[in-house]
C-alpha cells in the first residue's frame, strides 16, 4: 500500500451548504481515498466525517471486515473534537462484545503503521459503564471500568417485564405481573424495586400458588442480574455533555435466558433519551427565539450500536426495536444520531437500511446481504454493489462510503487506530 501525500481533503455526512458555512469544523478524520486498486493500492486525499448533525449511519461488512474497528476510529475522533463542539455532543456506545474499553490505551504495537499515516499511538478519554451486577466480574478481570449502570424499576412497564421473562398475555404469570406492576405503581409511585414487586406477588389472592411461586422465582433471578433497582442511573449522567460512554453489555452475551437484559438496556436508554431530547429541543428553540444561543443542558446524542441486528431484527420482536425505529424515523428533529453496525444487513430491519444517509460498507460476499443493502442504491451510484465489492482490495479496513448529504461515493481505507485493538481476530498463537 502506498500512502499518498495529497493535501486535499473531503468530508462525508455534510451538505454543500454546511461545508460552505462550517468547513471541516466538527468533523473527524476517518481515512483516505483509494486512488488506485491493484496489487499495491495507492491512497490519496483524507476523508473526514461530520459529527455535528443528526445522522443515521449504517456500517456493514462481513465477519472480521473492520466494522468494530471503524467504530473505534470514529470514537477516537469524537474524543478529539474541540471542547466547544464536543460539549454539545454525547456519545453512547452499546458494546456487545466487550472490546471498546481498550480505547483507553495507546496502541504501542503498531507504531510503524501509524507512522506511515503520520499518526502516533494515543489513548482516548472514554468512560466505560457496566451493569452493576457485573461490576465484580469486570474488576476481577482487571478491566478498566468507570462506573455501574442500573435501570430504574418503575420505568419498566408490564409489557417490558413480560418481554424480559418471555411471557405473553396468555400466561398466568403474564397476567399476574401486569396486575402487580399496576398495584405497586399506584401504591408507591416511582420508588420501588424488585423486592416490592415480590411482596405484592406473594400477597396476591387472585392467582394460584404455583403462578405466584413461578413469578417470584423469575423476579428473584432478575434480582441477581444486578441491573434493575429502585434507583436507576439518571439519564443525564449517561448522556453527559462531552462524554464518550461505552456501555459494555457483553457479560450478558453467553448467559442463557438473559438476552433480554441487553435489549432492555438499549430500549430504556433509547426511550429516555428520545423523551428528554424532545423536551430540550423545545427549550433550544425558545432560546433561539429569545435571541440567545441554541443551547440547553442536554447535548445532542449519538448512539452507536455494534451488532445492531440483535436489537433491530427484521423478523422477530425485540424490546429495543420500536424505540430504535423511532430514532430512525424521527430522530433528526430532536438531534438523535444512530450508528448501526452489522455483519447481517439481511437480518436488520429494512427501515434502518432505507433511511440511512451515510452508508459505510466493508467487503461483503453474501448474496442475501448484498441484496438487502441494494435498497440504498441511490441514483448517483452508477454501478451495482456487486461490482463495487469486487473492486475493493481484499485486505482489511477498506470501505465503500455512499453519502447522501454530498451525493458522493468514495472507496476509502479507514485509518489505523491510535488505540489498542482488543478486538483482534483470535488465533492459536500466544504472542
Ligand atoms: N482499518 C483497518 N486498519 C487495519 N486493520 C484493520 C482495519 N479494520 C480492521 N482491521 C483488522 O481486522 C480485524 C477485524 O476487524 P473488526 O473486529 O473491526 O471486524 P468486524 O467487522 O467488527 O467483525 P465481526 O463481524 O466479527 O464483529 C481487526 O482486529 C484489525 O486487526
Ligand atoms: Mg465487530
């Protein structure tokens, strides 16, 4: 690979009007354009990505293609935005694999590659939150964790409890949890935890003993997750201005029967952020009307979700799906950006594909997945995706970027990370 010395640069995700007004302010350096393919690819101008406007970004590519790596590069760039811009933004990353904590450490192994790009190893200021019940697990492993995350019990409605326990209206436990949630809410308002729900279940007289026992057991199991409590983490602590927060949900990955916990985290955080941003958006408009700056206590939010097909599947229900579809459909107005990464676009809800304004795709070979993204194909894309992928160099980190904002298409190589890559493909050697 030859890295050109081109001084030219371009930006994706920004309209020509915004480029005229803001230039490259509030953007991040993500890679370089591929000038010539073949045996020795030649790279040219730098490519930047807009981080200030609401976007729906879709990052695709087959397994090991570089999606998580590309997300890490973006996180590094968010961390390096100048204070005035950064403080208006909050980034929340849902880490399903447990790899983004390593952004905290510089990549000392890749000095040479970074030097080729005129870059240096460096750490990024990110904050890692893990579900409270898993805090011990992480600290014992020596992983750098900055805090615990809990969800507020009263924010879960009966339908959410049912989904967590995989119950339906037909199940006697489904009926009982609905009754109990209503009763407890009425009696205690918004300050109750799982213990209060268990007491209410036990004193219910309209259900059978077996139903009460079954539901009590489920609630006791939910207590062991250490996630749902009387007092949940405040959304304003999650979406802090200028903070880049990684919510590591990977501990729930292998745990059978606990998949729902991951979904409820995304669903509740997504729902709360949406509500809060809608409110603050009004405050910002009023400030503008009064001749003040467009400012409020709540920053605009980027939520970045790795393995997004898990939360927005196209063929099954998921607690997070409806919430994320709201982000996709109307997130622009309240200033909510979503970045979805997936190796299976074919499994992703079609709205997440058709609505994206920035499509970043690493190599894809599976026909159904390529067909799924064909919905994006805009009129300014003159070749089909099959052809584009066949033109892409086979080594890692190359990506096709289709940008609706500038109506341009680029073939780029994503820049190397400054930080340690904890997602390196496993092999049988130990070095
Ligand atoms: N831009 C890049 N520059 C250099 N190496 C890269 C780049 N992108 C990816 N790689 C290498 O490829 C490996 C796999 O990338 P990554 O983990 O991002 O794949 P992925 O698409 O997220 O895969 P999966 O679908 O399995 O999650 C990385 O650990 C890294 O070694
Ligand atoms: Mg990945």
